């Protein structure tokens, strides 16, 4: 066993962390900066994955496709498809209280799951799409993995810097002003629903990009590959643990949570089959519990939002977002 | 005269900044006390401080010999003091009758005598008892709110701007109601914008400015005080 | 299609499903009215209740119907415990944080069910369920039981809220929590009472769902969407709205196969939710919290 194969597992981990990192930044744009509760992260992730798969894979019997387009085109297509999916959702829901968006986004994810499963002409149903091209796929396995890691990290970096730049711009300041005090922002003549829609669409497009990245890694996609509840929930817990509103924080969250999640999988895989199944569910239970613990002990996350990090000129004059700042003494008398 | 309600040297506010500074006040049995002052003087805040709705940093509040400083509102109600907020002071989706019943929530056993007294005081409400409180006019809602607070037979009743936004006719009616309530043995504290009218019918008044005691005295004295008249009564 | 097959194949199943959604939607609406947040663990609490019925009937030999009250109490206590453990300390934060927390609770409840019962499909032992013919209408005995018991529960809840002291206290707190505490109503007690009722309603909806379909770990999650659709369509905070909304969603779902493929039937509630938000976001009976 040489040095490179020894590194196979960590590299595999890091690729997934970079993909989830992309998802956390996407969700951070929606939740951390715009205060939008998107509970359908997995849905947009799947749309991106399938779009890029269909655009780039060779022809197959029984479904549309055979476009064999280059991977970057597939990625762009994935983002575009998510924009198209996000626009009507945002248009309908962003006027209302935030949990309405949440319930509708759960519905969107469910609808996407059903379409993927049922529309064989589009997605090949439960058989899935195979032979999806992979960048650097011609290299030997280990080198190919390293090269893919390089690609996914590059994409993550580009996403990070573009989002950071966007958030430092007047647009980003306006976003946070809207999140912290919608009424005041409205009174100042800001077009609140429009700004929110923009944030929602931007975040969704980035989720699609992450989906494309994922599908070009695995080269195969089936409806069961993406468990909506787990993907969505993991991304949420990464964002909340890392620190909503802080892009570096959510990346740290992605790192920690994915390592814990994968390590626990290693453990449960060692168990005898009958216990392993139970352990798999126990793992889900613990992830749910972890969220409760974070919300209880550190609702602002490991790296809380700091005005100035992402925000520029200290316009809000606070150190942590009111949205999640813990306050002492409950009033529920 | 032994005081029924005593506020001594209260300082406090909602967040970090104090709104009230070293504020003191006394209310005797069967007394009507008006709190007046310009906008932002802390009149309503003073009243809320009595009811435990803001953070008190120093000072004490004693009702009938019991120190209630720092108690939760739902506990303060039991000490014989009731409070009618200025806005949102009735349950809109409940009937007039149910509003009164809610006022008696802490009473165990039969409270039909209290209900009867309230309907006697507000005969108009007898006919409206099945109407939703949210469907009533502002003046009628104020009666429901006061009636609700009377259901516990309080010793002291706090009214935050009971006449705000009411026509002169209703205003006079509310003042008359206050006198009736006092005649049943209850002390009243009112925060009032209509300073002149309030001082005319109150036994005593406290004038606040910037969260501090400015001056106090009998209603008549304050009305005749040239300084007060110029500063606050717009005379 | 003649009228009797319409009734047999669409209306009756729709009413059954709608009654189940209505029970869930009443719970959702109560949580909105008192605690003022969306509760996404609602479906999985129903699953928990359904499995509690299974547990109590299997362990004691009781019929599932007799086990329902015990399971309802168990689910109610579970809801109170969840609130006490996870939601109480979030009460001063924006409500959406509690909603996020409830999503985690949903995952935890489901995991508990899966650990103890696995993911296989189970069912209640209620004997033979052959449809009986009532003047050309084919109705199964447990369908009659479902509707009768749902009506009974709704009437009992309505009487409790209209005429009992604590029922009125719940309405008062829903209306104006600050004023309620000025009346001496202890908000914490009302919250605990509400969770007890919500848990019991969840158990009932889960039980009736299991009785008319199957008992499985995802059953509750799958009815979350139509349940919320029913609550929002009816008008959030309105019990009568939740009932009407539940029936509309249930009947529409059963009839949807006339126009769309059956795979997409479960999305009917979602479509109704979108339409409600587009056309009448306050719901049929103007909800008060939006």
C-alpha cells in the first residue's frame, strides 16, 4: 500500500466536505443572510445533479439525453435549472412568514423526488442515469481523486469569494438590514420581496452546482442516492453549528459534521448486521439530538456572524445577529 | 394615611438604559391618583414597573404591606392589584362575558356576585355580553377591559390612558366609572394625556418629566400651579 | 361515472383521509395559536402515537381501540417532554428557530420508531374488515369508526375550548398572551396543556391513518404536507378551518387520480397549499396569525 492509497479515504472525505461546503454557503446565503428557511435543500441538490447528468451523459435507450455536453456546461445547466425551479417557489412564498417557505420547500423537495422516480423518459426512473463523465476520469483512481479534489476545492473557493464579495457589496448590507428589521428596511424604500427572491435564487443555484459536482464524482445517479431528509438536515446542522451568517463558520461546520457523520458510519459498518441497521437509525437520532444541543448551548454557532467579517462598514453596530442571539431570562410567566 | 401602594426610589428600564430614575409614588386607600407629564416622561413605564413588566434595578414596590418587587405579573395579580394596559386590553376573539370570566380566572368557586357588580357598573355590557369584544367600539372595549380587571376585586386598579382616543362623551363616562369604582373602596391610579381633566377629578397627581418626579400634590393644587400650567397643561 | 361509484371510490375514502388530516391540522393550528410556531415534528409525533397503539395493544392484549387512549396520553406526555427538553429555552428567540428545532425532533422521533420497530410495514389486528353494503354504498366498519370517533373528538375539543375554564384560558392565551398573564393565567401551564392535547390528537390521527392504511415509520412524515396544507387552507389558528381544510384536502387527494397519475396523488395537498397561498393566504376562515 503506497502513500497515495493511504490517503484515499481522507481525500474522499475532503471531496465530500467541499461539496457540502458549497451547499452550506448556498444555505447560508438563504438563511444566514436573508433569513429564509429552505427545508428543501436536497431537492435543489437533486435538480442540479440530474440536470448535469442528463446534459453530459451519452445517449441511452428510453430517456432523453445523449447530449454528451462538456461538464462545465452541465454545471451551468444545473444552476440554471435550479433558478427556474426556485423562481416560482420564491415568488409564491417569500411574502409570508418564514415557516410557510419551509413547508412549501419540503413540498418542492417531495415533488422533485416523485418526478425523479416516476418520469422515466427524463431520469430513467429507479434504474438511474449511468456513464456520467467525470473530470480527470481517465487518470488512475488515486490521481483522479486528487485531481477531482482540486477541482471541487477550486469551485468551492470561487463560490466562497464570489459570495463574500456579493455580501460585502451594498446588496449584502441591504440583505442583512432586511433580515434584522424588515419593517425599517421597507420604510427606507427597499424592495424586500425582490431582494429575498434574489437571495433565494442565488442560494438555490449554488445548491444545483453542488449537485452537479456530486454527480460527476459518483458518475451514477439513482433516486435513492439522495435521501432528502438526511441531505437537507446535514446541511442545516452544518450551517447552525458553524455559525449562521458567517461563511467561514459554515465551512467549519461542514468539516466537523461530515467528519463526525462519516466516522460514525465507519463505526456502524463494523457492527453485526442486525445491530448495524439499528445503529444506522441511532446515528440519525444522535444527529437530531446534536442540533438540539447546539441550539441550546451555542445557538449563534462556533464562529458567529461578526459585522465586518462579511459585512463591511459596521452598519449594524452589533456583534451577533439578533436572529439567533440568546437572551437571558424568559418572559413566559 | 397608610399607603396601599408604595413605590420607593424606582430606577429601571427595558434594556440596558434606565427610563425611570429614582421615582417614588404613594397611593392611599380609596384614592384616585393621576400620573401626568409630557410625552416620553415615563408615565406608562412607571405603571408597567409596578406590574413587573420591566427590569427594576433599584427600589421597592410594596402593595398592602407585601413587597412585590421583581414578581412575575401572574403572581402580582394575586396581591390585589390589577392593571389595564392602554392597547390590546381585551381578548378580541372572546365574548364580553368570557372576557369578564377570564378576569376571574384566579377565583375559585362562585364569582357570580363579582359578575353581577360588573354588569351593574356597565349596564350597556349586559346586552352585549354575547358579542365578541373585538366587535365593540373603543369606549365599550375600555369598559370591558376595566370590568375584566375588576373581577378579581382588586384593592388597587391601574389604568393606562383609559381615555386615549375616546370622544369627550365617553371620556366623561370613564371618569364617572372611575369615581364609582373608588366608591366601592378601590384605589385607582391613572396615566393620563388629558392632564387638565384628569387633575380636575383626581384626588392627587404626580407630574413626571424624563422619568423623574417633577412635583406632586392635590389635583386642585397642581391645576392652580402656574409653573405646571405653563409647562404641561398648555395654559 | 355514476353517483354511487363516485361516492364509493372517491367521496368516502376522501372523507376518511380528510378526517385524519383534520385531526392533524387541528393540532398544527393549536401549536400555531398558542406557541406561534410551525411544528414540523407533527407527522412523526403521529407516527409515534400510531406505534404506541401497537405497543400497548400487543403487550396487553387490548384491542387497538382500547389502547388508543393510553397511546394518546403517552404521545401527549412525549410532546410535553419534547417541549420541555428542546423548545422551552428557544421561546425568547425568533419562532423560526423553534421550527428548525422541530425538524430535528422529527428526525429523532422517526429514528426512535425505526430503532424499535424497524422500517417494515405493520398493521393493527382488528379482525376482518369486509365492506358492508349500505344501500349501494360500500363502507368498511373501521371507516365508520374513524368518522364517528373523529367527530366525537372534535366535538369534545370544541366543548372543552368553549366551556371549560382551561379551554377558555387556551383561547385567551391564543388571543393575547400578555393579557392572559395579567389575568393570572400561567402561560407555562397552558403550553403544557396544549402539548398534551396536540400529542393526543397526533396519536389519534396516526392511529386512524394506520387503521385505514398501514403502520410504518414514514407514515407521519408523509402526511405532514397535507396536514399543513389543511391548516393553512382553513386559516391558521382556526379549528373549524382545520376541519374543513382537512376534508377538502382529503377529498381532492382521492379525486386527483381522475386528472393526474397516481404517483403524484400525494402532491395534491402541496398543490392546494400553493393555491391557498396564492389566492387566499389567510385561509378560508381568516386565520389570525400569518
